[in-house]
């Protein structure tokens, strides 16, 4: 009986694939529900971790054990997210039927949904599927009422600190930004470390992520609720940007942070040059793994990011991480859905969390005691306040560029916070209003 | 009569030649001429990118008006022109000087050439990564030198003017050898008699250079400048790797601007307008340069 149902589903899938409808098309039959048991699909995914065994192949092997007749080909994607995105855009808009499933950034749903580069998953999967994830994740993958991405693993900003240095100077783990700033400057003045606090200040997407955390802690937002106007040039915006600037001018952070991306900040911390670090989930295992080039193994602690004094603590952490999307031209939608459901299911999520210390998206796995106790990062993750980037607009790429170029200008000292914010604000307004077409 | 049969033969030969090269020409047309024409068409159309490809809906001048009104475009144009003029000038002056030295060498010339070809033969992205290590503000060798000299720890790629100079330095390091090779080829073509005659007339080194070597090298240098301008104007990989257009957008070249508009923002119309106008500008620039250069050569000869 099961096989009969499966073959009926497969027939529907081929019929659907044959019409090669784009994401905005309505001809796709919602009968496909992800219960296919055979077929070959291609999964496009960039490397998830750089050390140890490859989580992608580990998961594929487990999946193929559960569904022996579905074969998954792994196509390794570029590690640089922007290059990854442009490769996908050219491939899919060219009508390619492969890859069938791709791993994409959590900020893509707006742009990809609007351009029809991803199939709307909510047409195939019930509401109950999406409600299993941690609050905000499915909503973050939604554009225009449709969910485009299945939350695969989550990421967020953390504060990493040197336990040994804090103990030596009898300092506490900072819970406010101001405390972090003063401890970082003290540690550099006492020559305990070359740098106090390193983070991602280069002119790129990572700076938008960092800025959002200060902005969120200060109570500010980037876009209004209609997603058609900037709310950035506010008192909260000025508070956030002035504070980031003061980190550099006070000596808590080196001037070099304005050229740092994740790897540079990570290596400054792991080589023992910096006392504090803001980085993603991988920072803990990187700094604490003896096989990595880290010189601070066993001396690293992790905490939620601080908030502003007088505000809520902990502060806000920007949501990062990856979703699984379906190529709208895929000819194996039923098998794609089977794969996605398994990859976002309890077995895969638990493997990602306990074996590779990625933050799981399923609420039940996130809060299970086995996962929380397996890793201090996952324990810290349970306490953070998450904040999304304003990616609900298809013009997010431009909004983010307006933020990071202007914030970077302010950090390098070539602009004051006020003018930098008003310039960012007007660039955001011209991006999200009207057609949004521009340079 | 003999000549007309000869003509007929040549025509037949020409036809055969075209027929034989037709397959290759078709491939070239498909992979270069079609995309160029398509980009031009995109730049004057309302483009919408969808999951099933691009659709061009009607003619419009909007893409170009967006471009002309964008301060980013004006800055990118200024930056690209400045970058091209400065790097090409330095490379040609330095390359010519090195070629003059190399020409005097005997057995060492081959070795020196081989050494100089290393930077040029390296892929620009790798070259850029290497310079990235040198310029790195936390462990870069250049910052180490600066701090040992007591000049502090500048953040080279994070400060506007030093970032631009750093890109130029990496470019000069990589492409000066290219100019050296072209100029050296021109140098060895100059007949020895000219120099002997000048020496007999009692001309000094500078006089010989300006009266004989340089005028004879003119076409070669023009060629080197043309090649370099074409390449420098399309500046992409160095800033893409080293600065990503930053700090702010101070190293955003026209090519980076077009790439970002097309592949990051999916604004294919305005992006195509930037790409098309960049190509047009560099062609016009080269034609003007050739004209001026030829005109000057003409007046000097007469």
C-alpha cells in the first residue's frame, strides 16, 4: 500500500517537474508531500565545518540508510556566501534542473522568493511542519505569506572571553557593553593582551550582523513595519554607532577591526592576541580544539552578548545560519521534500548539535537536556535574545550594503555617526521605496 | 587575363577560408558576441529576473538615468580613471627603465626575465591574497616594518588613501613585468647603426634616449599602454579580494559596481548599463589615445 501511494506521488512529481513552473506559478500540484522513497537528487551545500569529518556526508549517509532507494549527490558550493549566491542565481535563472535542493543563507527568502529562485515550501508542507522550529525561524524564511526555506541549522553572535585573563584581573564576565569596553581597555593597558575586543568591522555583510546587535540592544530598528521606509536614523541608531566608534577610540578594540572579517577576528583571538571576541557558533570549538592552530585551548569561555547599561541583559544576537531550499525547476520535488523533512528532523538535528556543535533549529532538540549539556555554546544559545536582520524585503542586499558601508566609514573615522546614519537612511529609503531599482 | 584568373583563384581560396573557419567563428559569436549584444540590449530594457530566466520588457532609458544620477557611479568612474592613469603611468615608466637595463645584460637577461615573469604569471586572486597577508593590520609584514620604524600600526586597507595606494602597489608589482617584456622586444628591434651613428656624432646618453630610443619605441609603448589601459579599466579582482570595495565604497571600481548591481541586487538593467558604458568609455579612451599618439608621432617626423 505504501509503495502504491509513493508511486502516485512520484507521478505527480514528474508531472509537476515537466511543467517547469517558476516559483510564482500556481500550476504546481500541492499533492506532492514528501513521501517519495526512490530517486536521485543533487544537494548543493557549502562546507559546514572545516575540521574533522564532513557533516554533509555524515548526514547523507544516515539519510541514505533511512531511505535506501533515494540517492543524494553532494555538490560542494563556494564557501563565500556572495559567490555562492551569484552561482545559484545564474544556475537557477538559466533554468537548470540541478541542484534539486540547496543550502542557502537565512537572509535569501525575500530576494529568492520574489525572483522565483526558490519553490514555496509552504505549498507542499503543512503548518504543523513549520511550527516545530524555534520561534522566528520559519517567519524569517517567509516572503509574501509563503515559507521558502526549511531551517536547517541556526547560528548567532556570541561573546567569547579568556577565562584566565578575567580571573587574573578579578573581572566578571561582562553583561553590559560598557563593562566590556572598560574591561577590554584595562586588559590592554595592563598588557595582558595585545587587543581587548575583536569583532567583524570590515565593509561587508558581517558588519551589518554586528551592527544589528548593538542596534537591537539599544532598542532600534532598520525598517518600519511596512518594510518601505528607514527607521535607522534614530536616537537608538546613534547610540549604537557612537558606542561602536568609542570601542575603537577608547582603545578597547584595535583600529584593525575595521578590516576584520570572521577569520581575521577568530585568528586574533585564537592566537592569544585578544581578550574578547564576537563571533558565531564555530568560535568555541575552533578556539578549544587542540588540533586547530589555537593557542588558547581550555582558556575560553562563552556567554550571550552584553546589552547596554540600563537596558535588558543579555543583549540581542543576530540570527544567522542556513535553510534548505528547493530549486523551482527540480524534477524530483517529492524526493526533495523527503530529504528536507529528514534533514530538518530530530535525527539530523541531533547529529548536527552533538557531533558538530551546530545550533539545532527544532525546538524540541534545542531544549533537550542531552543537547544543552553537550556543549557550552548550546547552553549559552538557550539564553540569548535573537534578532533578525531586516531580510523580509527583496531589497535586503541593498539595505545591508547601505548599513555596512556607512557604518564602516564611521568606524574608520571618515564620517561622524550622525551623517553616516542619515546617509545610510537615505540609501535604504531609495532601495525599499518605489521600484527599488538602482545602484 | 592571367591576373583575372589569379583573382578568381584568390576569391575561391577566400571563400574556402571562410567556410573552414565558419565553425570556429560560430563558437566565438555564441560565446562572446552574443553576450555582448545581450548586455547592450539589457542595458536599454526593463529587465526582470525570474526563476525561468530574464525577460526584457520594452525599451527604456531608465537604466542609464539611474546610473548617471547615482553618486556611487560617479565615484566609481572617478576611482577607475584615477587608478588606470596612475598605475599605467607608473608601470610604463618603470617598465621602460627596467627594459633598458635588461637590454644591456648578457647572460643574466634570461634569468632576470624568468624571475620577473613570476609575479605576472600568478593569478591575480592569488596575488591579491598574498598582498592581503602583507597588508594585514594584525600580523602583516608591512605593519610590522612600520611599527619597528616607530610609525605606529596603520590600518592600510581600512583607510581610504592608503587602501587605494595599496591596490595600486599590488597592481604595479604584478604588471610591470608585462610592460618590460613588450618594451624589451621593441628595444632589440632598434638597429645598432642608429646608436653607432649617434655615438660618432658625440651624442650623450640622454640625447640618445630621447632622440633615438624613445621615438623608435613609440609604437611599442603605445601597444603596452593600450593593453594595460584595457586591463586596468576593468579592475575587479584586486579590490574584490583585498577590500571588497571598502572602506566605505572608496575602492569600488566600475566593474565591482556592475557586478554588485547584477549578481547581488539582481538589478540587471542598471548593472548592464554600467557594464556597457564602461566598455564604451574604454574604447573611446583608447581611440583618442591612439589618435593623439599618432598625431604627435606625425608632427615629430615631419
